[in-house]
C-alpha cells in the first residue's frame, strides 16, 4: 500500500505570482502530465469575499506585518486568479469554501473527498 503524495500548490502559486508581478504566463501542463499518474490532487481553499474582513481580524492577532492586510483587494484578486488557474488544471480538484473558519469540518470534507475519489492511495 502506497499513500498518495501531498504537496503544496507550488505550480499554481508560481503561475499566480509570475502573472501578477511580471505579467508572464507559464504553462505547467508538462508537470501536471507527470503528477496525474502519481494521483496528485488539488484542494483549493477559498473564502467568500464577504468573509475576508473577519479572516483579516483573526490574522492580525498573529501577523508580524499587519499593514499588509490594510487593503484586502490584492488578496481577493489573487484568489480569483488562482481559481482561474486551477480551473485549467488537469488534476482532480476539490474547491473548499472555508469562509466559516471551521477547520475540523474542512478536514473532514477533504478526507471524505479523497476517500470517495480514490485519492488516498496510489493506483496499482
């Protein structure tokens, strides 16, 4: 039994950053073609625009740079860009609304999705 690998959304983050900062678009189709047979998945945690203010208030309790949260517009734009990039991905994706900040429920939804979609183990 081999458990499927889990990694950060590194290629989506890279595409997002490059497009936002340098207006460059990179195609990671070649990478996803290699990740797909390894049973990689994307779990896209997003929140409703209305919930960003409450999330900001919570984040400020721990932030070492609270001024970066003065304007939430860049975070909203980044989320929308990531949504667009993930929609183009060939990897199986779960879009998870975490607007309610209920981490235990989110964990259960991810686990249920992975189990139901065959994402817990490598295919034989």
